[in-house]
C-alpha cells in the first residue's frame, strides 16, 4: 500500500493518445494516497484521442468488435456499457465508430480524474528534449515554448511516426501532387473532387483514406501495393464459438521456426474447416500467445517472418468490419476502385497531375496511371532512426534510447524502461505504445496495449511505494 507521500511525486506522461491516456487512467484508478501528480503532455491532437481516435468522421469504424475494445484491462465490459448508454442496441459484436471510441477515452480519463486521490494536470505543448538529472533522481522535460517540467518518473508515449516515403528518394515527394501524411484530413479534403487518386498501399490505412476520399465524391481511386493484398473481413460475430485459451496443442512439439509454425497452422486450419470450423478461430486463439512465440524466435526467424510472411499474417490477423468490407467490395465491383499488385517505377509530373509508371507483379509489362494526387498509405513507421521528431532525435543523440535490431521498435527491459545505447536500462524512463512491437510483436492494438498500460501503472506506483 502506498503511504501518504512526504513530498509531491511527479509523473510526466508524454503523449495523450490511447497509451498515455490509459497509463494516466490506470495510475489515477490505482493510486491509494495523495501527493501523486500526473502531468499529461499533448502537443498536437485533442487529449485522449491520439492518431487513431481523433477523427470526427463516423465513416471510420473500429476494426475490433466493441466486446474486445474495453480500454480497461480489469473491466472487460467497460466499453460495451458505455455504448449501451448511448444506444441499447449496441452490443459486444457491434463495430462502433472511432469517433465514439475517442469520446469514450475522453470520458474515461475525466471519470478517473474525478474519482482519484492523485491529481491530473493536462499540459498542452510539444516536448522537445528530456535530460536526466545528474543525481539520477528524475528528469527535466523541455517544451518547445521554453517551459521546463521536472519528473520523478517519465513515461514516453509519443505513439506513431508518419509513414516513410516509399522506395528510393524522389523529387516528386516534395511536389503538391504528393501527400506523405495520410492522416492529414485537411490535405485529403483539398484534392479536387473529381480527380483520380493513387494510394500507395492496400491495407487499413489505404482503406481509411479511400473511404475519406470517396465519402462525398465518387472519384476513381487506385490502390497499389506489391502484392495487392487487402485485409480479410471479420465473420459475423453471432457465429463465434468460445475461444480456447490454452497454448494451442497443435504447436506443442513444433520446432521454433516460421516455416514449421506456418505448416502446423495451415494443417490446423484445414482440419477445422473439414469439420465446419473457421480459420478466424485458429488465428484468434493464437493471439494471446503470439508474444511468447515471437520471443522464442531467434533473430534469423524474426527476420524471415518480416520478409516473407508478415504481409499474409497481417491481412488475416488485422481484419476489417463487415460493413467496411461490403463498402469496399461495392466499389471494387463497380470499377470505381482498382487494387493493382505492382511496383512503382517512376513518378512523372505533368500538367494534369502525375503519371505513375507501375511494373505489374507477375507480368513483364508496365502500366501508366495518370492521377491528380498520390497519397502514401503504407502505414505507421516503426523505424525511429528515420524520425525527424526533435524529441526522438535528441533522445537518440544522447544515447537514451536504442532501436531494436529489426528496426520495428525500441529496446526495453521487462519493466518498460528504455535501454540506452550502452545496453543499460534507464532508471524510471519508461515507454509504452506501438514500439513495444519489437519486444512483444502483438502490441499495437487496444486489446494488448490496455494490459501494458495497466502493468506499467502498477510498476510506477510500486516504485513510489518502495521509495516511501
Ligand atoms: C488509424 C488507426 C486506426 C486504429 N484502429 C484501431 C482499432 O480499431 N482497434 C484497435 O484495437 N486498435 C486500433 N489501432 C491501433 C491502436 O489503437 C493504436 O496503436 C493506439 O491508439 C496507440 O496509441 P498511442 O497513444 O501509443 O499513439 P498515438 O495515438 O500516436 O498517440 C501519441 C500522442 O502523443 C502525442 N505526441 C507525440 N510526440 C509528442 C511530443 N513530443 N510532445 C507532446 N505530445 C506528443 C501525439 O500528438 C499523439 O496524440 C489503430 C491505429 C491507427 C493508427
């Protein structure tokens, strides 16, 4: 139990998307003494929404059913109850809009703040640098406006990085015909309504962008990706059988290689489908165990997975709602949308926009598509060494963080503390968010992040208790 603190204890949480917000919420809910102050810093977006839930566009739906979207790891029905207060017809199988989910996160933060012994301060502004105190008792956080905050414990929850420009560097990326940030809705809305657009990518980011671009204009859109794969659809949840929770028995004696696991997985899917089962259950049952499997793969196997398998894994694992699938299918059937498996060879700007030359996959031919604008929809970038964010550059230059060798996240210890460039954990400097992918693989969506934010909150509070 935490005793009343003899002095104020300040926890700075940098970034108020899902991860920073829920770390705050869990600390607020679990704090059992006064004297703990949380400074939640947000630079760009409304508090509690982050990149995924700041849109006011109800066309954009969650890609996970409401029943698995509780923000609180210890209250599984929390989100469904919230939704049913809005409309009793919502249930655990509903696919709710991301706008409502953002409202829910805001509400959850406000509620936790109201009921807590700890105190929450919201600070608007961009953090640009973090420096450990010389006596290692905490950190100073420098803001872009010159303000400086002191932290006894510091949580980095800076979230997603913008997509990298795809392929080789090109002058085209500096022109008005290119939009590098697919989440810049103002830029998307500024494209001439009747003009065709080419999206690089055919996954979730591309489908979101497609829906935004066609919500009021029936324009032509091309989705170009190397394999032309798109996410599978969730099955009607009404037919879902209860999931098995134990480690799948068909993987028990399997050697720890990607090839062997895939072979076993395919056999299991075939076996289940012969008995009227569904492949989605096999994937869903694997979900709680993917982190353990990832941790057992050696570096060569992880690399093999990222090169050869991840595109196929992602479309099975990260599915879209039935209504989004229906809408996409209608557009594909009508010819309004084309998904083209191809490599982009060149961009040649012209008076009417840009000619994009594609080398079609499995064919020796090329095709030129003329569009007004090209949007990079390759999804969030996990390679922090390419980030231009001042804070990340400073942390990296000062050796306070270390990128993992796969370049998909950060090196952390099992207490969520950053590993510095010498390989040593930085005491009380924590990270939570999608860069956990490097350590856990399955860590970028709410069903996993909610557990991490709760675990981190407990670690932070235990540290304070230890100090008393
Ligand atoms: C478009 C999209 C849709 C998704 N849909 C789903 C879904 O349906 N279901 C699901 O389970 N998961 C979904 N996810 C995944 C998941 O919810 C996110 O990964 C999760 O929200 C991550 O939140 P975050 O707080 O770590 O990052 P972010 O949402 O990126 O938030 C980070 C915040 O930190 C702020 N920040 C960054 N740097 C600074 C700084 N220097 N100073 C001050 N503030 C700073 C940013 O402005 C931002 O608000 C989606 C993800 C995306 C991108």
